[in-house]
C-alpha cells in the first residue's frame, strides 16, 4: 500500500515536472530569443533610430492619456459596481468586461463604425470639422477600449472587498458620499487601484489590432511601438524590430512585477 501510494506520488510529480518544463520553455524560449538573437549593444543602439524614438514617444503619450481616461472615468463606475447591488448590475459588469474577449480587429472595426467619417457618431462630428480616425486621438480611444477592463475589474474587486460598515460610519459622521469616496474608499483601495492601472497601462502600451484598423500606422503620428515592430519586420529591418520588442518585453515584465508587489503589499497591510 505504501509502495503503491509512493509510486503514484512519484509518477504525478514527474508528470507535473514535465508539464512545468514544457510550459516554461514554450513561453520563455521566444522571449529569450528576442534578447539572444542580436547582441545587447546592437539592441540598445537600434533604440536610438528615428523610427524607434518616434514610436516610443507616441506610445508613451497615447498610452498614458488612455490610462488617465480609464482611471478618471473607470474609478467611480467601479465604485458603484463594487459597493452597490442593483438590477442589471451583472449585465453591466459583463458588458464592461466584453473587450477582454473581443478580437482586437473587432474592436477596431467597431470603433471605426461608430466614430469613422460615415459612422454612427462620426458622421455628425464630421459636420463640425472633427475627424477622429487616423489621428493620435484614435490611438488613445483604441488603447482605452481594450485596456479598460483590466483596471475596472481590479477596481470593482477592491471596492467590493471593503467593509461596508466602515463606509456607512464615514457617511454617518457627516462626510457624505463624495467625501467618503475620495477620502476613505480610494485610500483604502489604492494598492489594488495602482495594480489595476499598471496592468491597464501595459495592455494599452502593447495594443496593436484595434489601433491598426482605427488609427492606422502613420509614421510620427499614429505609429506606436507594436505597429512599428510590425512595419520594421515587414521591411526586413529585424534588428530594429527586435530592439523595440525587447523594450516592450522589459516594460511588460516590470509592470507585472510591480502589480504583483502592490497586491502583495495590500495583503500585508
């Protein structure tokens, strides 16, 4: 009996070890290859190319603008959904999470159908001389659309985990709903909100499909780092594409580590 149980445990451990090794290699080898394919000095030098500099500038400007929009608009919505129970809440939460599972191409087509020159709202905007597609604003909208659920989901969970009696006591002491939200709820949820914002920013920084369809890849205008990588790879400028890819891998890894540390710090506090 003991030998049989030990044998089953050894077999299960071996299978688990093989699975871990295969999955780690499957994820790790492509990422490692980006850094090993070209010498580190060459990668750093390629980041100083005009294409890389322009793409990095546009990516930072648009992704941070998108993040600001997500935080300003998403935080009160997440507070409502996290602290209130009402009819239709589940449907609304599911609707806001939908961009998580939508193909980026669908997001881009949807934005174009809504805000394009002949779109539902875009046709009216055109009459006032407002054109959104193929501008940096279109990049921001595409990034915000796909990245918003990463922040809102985290924020909803953070607000839902707070003690409702604490919020009720704050309102009872005369702070009111708005002051309670600003001075009690947000400080209590700041680690989770920061982690959600980091994840949303990373997703916005890496957005490709919706941006390509709605904003295009105009060099110096709407060409973000992911679009520049695709363009340079198609033009067989592999060193530049690898350099920008390495930068995105490093930034994404840093963002994930930061988010995990923030969430772990919250559990300690």
